[in-house]
C-alpha cells in the first residue's frame, strides 16, 4: 500500500493517510496537499496521531472510526469542519478503511473537500449579506457601527439622510462631533467608551440631538440603544446602535402637560 501511495499524482484534490494500529501516521500522499488538510502541521505528519493533526474533537471521531474498523466494519465515513490553517472554513469528508500490511493491521484514510457544502455555505453568506443590505437601506431608524475610537465605520441610509450626506460612506472615519453639538457628542462618546470598557449595553436612552448652527426649535429627540460589537475572537472592537426619532411624541407629550 505504501508503494502504491508513491504513485498518487500531485493533481489529486485530496490526501491519503496510512495509520498503524497505534493510530500513528506511517505514510501520506500527495505531500503537496498536507497543509490543506492537516491544520496543525504544514510539514511531515508521520509519527503523529489524530489528536495532533486535526481540530479539537475530530480526533475522537477518528478513534471511534478506527474502533469500528477493528470490530469488523469494512469502512467508516464522517465529515468535519476545518478552519485553522487559513481561517477559511472548509468541509472535509473522511473515509476510513482497513489495510493489511506485512508488519500488522493498519488503516487507510482518504480526505477530500466537500465542495457542494462549501458552495451551500457561500450562498448562505451571500444571503446574510443581502439581508443586512436590505435592512441598512430600508430601515427608517438610524443604524450605525463605530470602532473603539467612536468613529463611524458604517451607517444606514436613514442616518446618512439625517446627517445630510449624499452617501453613507461619507461618514466613515467621522464622529458625532462632526455632526452634533459638543454637549450631545461628548455624552455619546462617554457612553460608547463605557460600553467598550465594560461590555454593558445602553438600552432605550432618551437623547436630545442638537445640530450646530440650528436653534432649539430644530432639535430632535431620539431613543437610543447601543451595544458592544464583538469580533470572532469575542473581543470588543467597537459599538453599534439604533436611534429612533420620538420628536413628535415629545411635542405631543409637552402639549398634554401644558393643558
């Protein structure tokens, strides 16, 4: 079997591994595909076990598979997700079978990428992006994302209209100090820095938005909810929030109180 592996062409879009009865790799081919399938090692996997070669938890699938083969099963098949090597999620199919070598029983493992599932995942990501774009384009409330310096990284169309911008991208890198009075911008900045430091959200806070150069009759009242924005490593990388205009409600409330 090991001699046969030497004849596997480099163009083969997969990886063959031979494990001995101690679940250690004794040979592999083609070697140019090693880093694509074995996340933990980009050189020589020989002498390594599944716990050293695959993502956490996958080694148990191999151990169970080898046991089934030892108990008489002709082959075992399972799938797993691999994303450690290039941070790109890949779906791998593993097929295990028994081989008989001169020096004892062994196991042949064939690893191939499940392209149809990858395609399905890509379509799912595209659909999620479409949903976000639809929300950002059509939601009447102001939606915004900021970095740890309280600079805008993304705003929706409603927020761009409120800021009197032609494109939402014109807000990128700017802060509330570029659009509001100092008092409101300073309070918003302090709120966001507190969220970044503590991870505690602010929910339904009433705020008075005052724009520079405008008199008190043109102020707007909003209810604002802001939350911490986490990255894939669960680290806070900024904030995001939604502000809903309640000016008409506040005016009506004020008129009721006067009567």
